[in-house]
């Protein structure tokens, strides 16, 4: 039954004791939402989750990663890193919530720091990839980026082992859903566009501007 699952879930990929799921609830703010969780089945039901990290990737960065996957660049990068034993991430996302915002929403940290959330796509030793998400204390730098300050000891850590095929399914199905949402968003804008009156002067050639409406406010 559909109601047994997360209504916003696009796809979920499981590994040993953990999983990552792609959600469609942040498309309207131009973000791709990946939720990482780890669990311990030896714990009582309802208390099995051990770690949880939510990652929000800008749509443009996500689509660029999909391009690298489609054209074969990502596979080439993976093979090259493995052959050269290069530990650098294939993709990295730094984000989080500033201390000021945490205070405003009543979720201030005890240490007064910002909340850092990071995701890395790494080459795996026993699989093609490791998709790793961490969270913990962070600080806002001069450019407004939240930099992690937890070193090798994050408060939450989830590492999902993935094959090339599993990563492809996660990325490409998410992209398909985002493109479908974006198409529907444009279609809604065109359907709400007021009819032009015969007495109105002709619009100059070029792109016509849609009038402001509630869907534009949701996007921006």
C-alpha cells in the first residue's frame, strides 16, 4: 500500500544497516533532498534509528552530477581515482543551518555553533562508491558557507555502499521526477496566464514575462 511509505519518497537505496532515500519535498526551493539513515535491528521497534542526516543539493549542482554520469565522465573519474589510490571525493556538498537561524526557529545548539551537514561521493574499496553524509558543529565563514568543525568525529555519520548501477538509479530517477515537476510548474504558470484582450497592443517579439503569482513566490 502506498500509505505505508513516505509519500514524498522517489527512490530508496539500502545497504547494510543503512539507506539513502530521495525525496521530492524541496523541488519548490530549487533543492534535491537526500535523507540518510542508519539503524540497529537489535534495538526495540521505534528506537532502531541510530543516525540521521538530511542533505539539500542545489538543482544545478545535482544536474551537473547527472551530466557527468550520463556522458561517462563519472565512471572515468572513479577508475582513475582507484588506480591512483586518490582519496579525494568525486562530489562534495557542504551545507547546514547557521547558528542565527537555529536560534530563530528554537533549535539552538548547546554549544552555540551552526549545524554543518556534508555529503561526499567517494570511491569504495569493496564497491564502486560510498555515499557518505555527516553532521555536527560548524562555523559560518566570510562567504557565508557553513564549514564543518567536527574533524573525524561527526555527531551523525551514515555511509551507504553503492554499485555504479544503484547510484545511477538514484540519480537518474530523481532527475526524472525533478524534470516532471519543473514541467508541471511551467504548465501551471501558462494555464494561469490571463487572456489577452483584443484591444491590447501586441507584445514585442521576445520572451514574454508572466505576471507574479503564488507559484513564483514558492520558487523564490
